[in-house]
C-alpha cells in the first residue's frame, strides 16, 4: 500500500501535476540526468524567462483592454456629439424653412 502511494507521489511530482513548489525539481532532474550543473542552470533560467514572459504578456493584454475600453468611450462620445449636431442642424433647417414659408405667406 505504501509502495503504491510512493509511486503515485513520484509520478505526480515528476510529471508536472504537482504544486508550484516543485518547480525546482526540473533543474535537479536535469542535473541528475546529464551530470552537468550548467545544463541544470540553463534549464532553470529558461524556465524563469518563460514565466516572466507570460506574466508580462498578461499585463500587456490587461493594459490593451483598458485602452480599448477608453477608446470605445471616446468614440461613443464623438458619435453622440456628431448625432446631436446633425439633430440640431436638421431642427435649425426646419425652423428656418418654417420661418421662410411663414414670411412668404404673410408678405
């Protein structure tokens, strides 16, 4: 029974299905397999570079969403302002046309 749990523990730990605290096992396994600390260091460094790159990409994505939201708000405001100008212009045209017709009737 203990042997089965031990095998399961090692399987989960070495397959990457374990908690993030086992991240140091990768370089140690590399060092044990190749016998070279340089390879283990390169393995750890590349792992850290990939992790930092993923984090910075998430930050960039979040910033892009904020910028897109702000751009959409500005675009909507511009559209509302243009719509108001069109409505005011058409109402002004209607007013002047009515005044002109009324002046034409009474003169």
